[in-house]
C-alpha cells in the first residue's frame, strides 16, 4: 500500500457519478485510503465503459444517464446525511448536484464545474455565458456566509485542483531561494502580498504529455490520455485567462465580463484554436493550447490585491498552456478542421500506452530568478506501479480527487470551497506519493528567447512576460 498515513475513516456511503478513465482510476485509491467497503459504493453513469472494473472491485454499477428531469429520482435514495457524492461526469450540472447534496446533508466534490448537456455549445447563449468564468460565478453564488453547510469542493482534480497547492509551495520555494524571509501566509491577502513582493507577474499551468500508444491515431478518431468528451467540451469553450495588472496591451479579440469578480477575460475563439508559449524542465520551450480551466480564474482571483476603492493593484496573469499527447494534438487538428465537430470514433489510451510521462506543473514568472517551474514528472511505468487502472495523466487527477475528498471528510461543514481555500499542505501530503518525481527548476527562458530570428514580430520588449509576447499569433 502506498501512503499509509492518508488512511481516513469514513462511515457514510459514496456515490460516484460518471465512470470514465478518472472514475475507474480513483476507485482503487478510494478503497485503499478510506475505511469504505465496496458494498457502500454506487456508480451511476451514462455508458457501459468501466463496468468490468466496477464488477472486479465489487461495486454496484447503475447504467442510467442523469438529466435535469431524473437526477433527483435516481440519486436521492442513494444519498443522505454524512454520505459523499463524487461528481466525475460530463453533461450533468454541478450546481444541481451541489443543491441536492445540501438538501440531504451529503458532501460533494467535482473536478470541473459542468452545465447540463449542451451548455458549452448552446448557440442561444453568448460566448460570455459559455465560459468557465460564468459557471464559476454561478457555483460561488451558492455560498451562504455565516451558515454551516456540508462541504462542497469545486474543481479539485490535477488542474484545476492540485496546481493551486503547487503554486503556494512554489511561492515558498522562491521566497527561500531569493532570501525573502517569510512565514507561511494564513489567508488569501497574505498569499497575494507574498506573490506581489516576489514580483510574480505570470503563472502558467504548463503541461507536456509525451505518452505514446502502441497503435497510431486513425482518421476520424479522437485519441486522448483522459476523457475525450471532457477535453472536447472545454476545448470548444472560449479561451480564458486571468488578466494581470502588469499587462500593457489588451488582446485584439479580448472581452471583459460585466459582472462578477472581474479577474479574468476571454478571447473570441476557442481554446483549441489558441496557442501560447511556455516551458517545462524536460520538454524545454514549446507551444501549448490555451484551454480554459477554472484555475486560470480562481488563482487570479485569489491572488488579487485591491486598494481602498476596490480596484485591483496586483494580480498575476494566469492561464493553462497544454501540449497533450502527440496523438491528441493530431486529434485536435482534425477536430478543428471539421469545424469543431467531434470525430465518429473516440479512444482513451490506457493499457496500450508504451512509454512517456506527463510533465505537469506551474511556471511562476517575473521574479528575481526569472521563472520557476514546480510540478510532477510522472511516467507511465511508475503510474502503473503505484495504482491500477491509471495512466500518468489520470493518476495526477485521481490522487488529487482523493486528496480533496479526504480534506472534505476532515472538514465537513465548510460549504462551497475552491482549491485555493483549502490546506495546501494536507492536499500535497496525500498527493505526493502518487506524483512521481516532484521537482523545481529555474530557467532563463522567456517568451522573447530567440524571437525575430527569422521574421520581425510585434513584441513588447519592455517586459517579456506580457501576454502579447506569450500568445502565438
């Protein structure tokens, strides 16, 4: 058994909604770390994928897609006070499930704030209404200050989720390495002041997946190392990023929101059509997709400092920069060429992966030592040794979902919380044994490195960490 210190007592029942690659990967971790027997677990899912894994572990498997009309009828008999709903689905409203859990007294965790089916692509909705910003504002509106409510953890997978905890540890590492004496902050203002004092201007969630399978991607097939439907859904949303106070030039296609926290903007094109420059230690510099993720909004919001007039005086620019597996990149290109219509065939690589790593971390830029990446370099071989039914990609997500569940069980009356609101040390304690090598690395690379070598470009030479320099035109 790995990480015995994270064995936690849980006396309730567990309902897992959705049982794709992440559900199948997290189930053995749950059985390993929670005092929960298989007979107290029910899986409710929209398709038959994973049935064999559920049966093998003795877990009840209910094949019934959840809709706005039937979710209460299906779930209410399975949930009560002290139980837990783990939402790993697509096309099932997170807000609806949180409200149901609140009614019955159950705990809740998801890895993404989901709308009902069609919410990402409904032509009747404006682009602003289809953003993660809008979904987040709707979910946060469920908060009830001063009233104790069952804990509902929003967006706690690898990213969003784990990366928020990596940012905090990275800030402490940079502070120590630059001689900035500091105590561990105890609130969001303290963390914002630390990031400001260190000079952090930009935070990339920088990920390079090098896992390859034994068979090539075929025409009219979407191949990925995690949920195809999940990737396609978020990839088709508008590209979103937390918008920093250091930025000089607003994007030509940028749009601001007219309500809410104001920490993020969106672009007039989908994330799968938007590329950015970034860096990881093993991959070096590369182009990644600016896929919308809740952490780009949540982290930017969390680290915002306001003046007496409630105007932001400090906020980092935050966004995802994702280079998925090579097969997934080819799938994305084909998907875009089909005017964002999903291919007829879908395949999640798992047992057929032959080699590779998922290098996932946070790149904090603009401080005295230029840029610092801190994260996981988990290989497929190590992932298979650590937990069954997992790839390198899925184990980074499933271990973080487990950590969030444990935190919720240990803190059962916190209401609606985001990853940045949680104890980063407790979450890292649970995750670390499943992340392979966790490394920190400084780099002299910037988005201006070797630019204009072949062609002149429209660059901001006064500050390398301007989004104008990061974005690939």
